[in-house]
C-alpha cells in the first residue's frame, strides 16, 4: 500500500525513484575518494548487506569484488527457512519459491545387510517441522541468488552496483580522526593495469570476503574454529535412473 500512499503513479513499484545524490557510474568514472561503508566481497553476505544499505541513499555504500563479474556456478545451493523469511522482507521470496526445489523430505540410504552390493532405504523424515516456519527449505543456484540481490540493488534509490575487478591489498585505521578513519588500498585485479592501485577512505569496512578474508588479515584478526578436511561437489546433471527417491533429498552412505 505504500506505493499508492500519495496517489497512483505509473511504473514498476519494485523500482524505486533514483536519488539525486546517487553515484555516477559511467564507464570512465573514477572510484570515489570517500564512502560511509565499504563492503569487501560479493558473496551472499556482502550482497545482502549491500542490498539493505542501497535503500538508504544518504549512506554512501561501495561494494568491491576481485572477480570480473558475478559468478556463473555457485559454491553452495541450500537455503534454510530463516533465510527465506529474510528474502520475503526483500520482496523476492515468492520468486525464489517459484523457481526452486523444495526440500520437503530427507531420505536415508545405507548398504543392504543382506546384499551389501546394493543399498536400501533405512529412514525418511520430514525436512521442516510444521511449527518451524511458513517458508520451505529450498535449493537454488548461488549465482541466481546473487542475481536477485543485484536486482534489488539496481532498483534501489542508490542504484548501487558492485565495483568488480578490485582487490583489497591493504587497510589502515587512523585512530586520531573520526572523519573516514579507515583507508583501504585497492589493486586493479582485471589483469589490464595490474600495477594500478587506488585508495578509498571509509567510516566502516565490512569484510565479507570469505575464509581467507583480506580484511580480517589486515586488522590482525584470527579465524577461530576447526577446519573440516572434506571434499564435496555439486553436479548439474539430467539423471536417467530408476532410483525411487531421485526427486528428493537423500543421504546415501556407502
């Protein structure tokens, strides 16, 4: 109803009116010298924060990524119910539900004791408890999830977009000032001007740049916890099979 609060106007209600003070993003436009918030990394965490801050054009936000574009193949695909509730707040939960696979059940398979060369189903459980959430547990390609966040940013008053091909190589904090005390050094990661660097001053820097975070290393932070030495993969296939649970989530022990 907010869209019609002050009378009807034509257009897509998901596309907000562009703020007059938004950043000019021309092809040859230089990086800004100062921002309020600089986000490192365009994974789900970084894009989620950027999509949220993009709704407030008075907060000058910048998000950088060393890769040249959005990812094509994702590194993970499972979305839990609480995250789906968050997508509902962003306005694209219904789109996600329409496009994705809902994990309604989980099946467990193990070697058949009678015939160890074969496997048999040993259990089946409901994936999401009835009183847990109105949202389903779903599977979606991570690249598509990124696109949904990028669309929210594109349609925001800030018209925010990532600055790709820029990698953080240094970070210093000037504790003598409150005026953009963090200075971030960025290196051109495009391979064209590999020697080129730029500095951007910020009030806040958020490290969403993964397990090997350059932001965390720059501030002397440590990664706490244990490392899991496991290998896993995601396959995008068209399966020709008579496996009875092929369209359901299965845990198969060999």
